[in-house]
C-alpha cells in the first residue's frame, strides 16, 4: 500500500503496527477491506 514502509501484525495481541506516511483513513479502509475491524490509532 502506498505510504506504508513497514507493517507488523500480532494476532495473539489483536494488533497491527504500521509505519510510514499512509493516512489513518487509508489504513482503516485497507483493514476493513481485508475483513478486519479497525479500532483506532494509539
């Protein structure tokens, strides 16, 4: 995905860490299109 430099999913913790310049909205769309729930940014 444009703007994502690295991405690390940890299923046991139900988390996804994304580094880069992609907007929160673009990340939300990608997560939801993949069939997962987007719970926000920390």
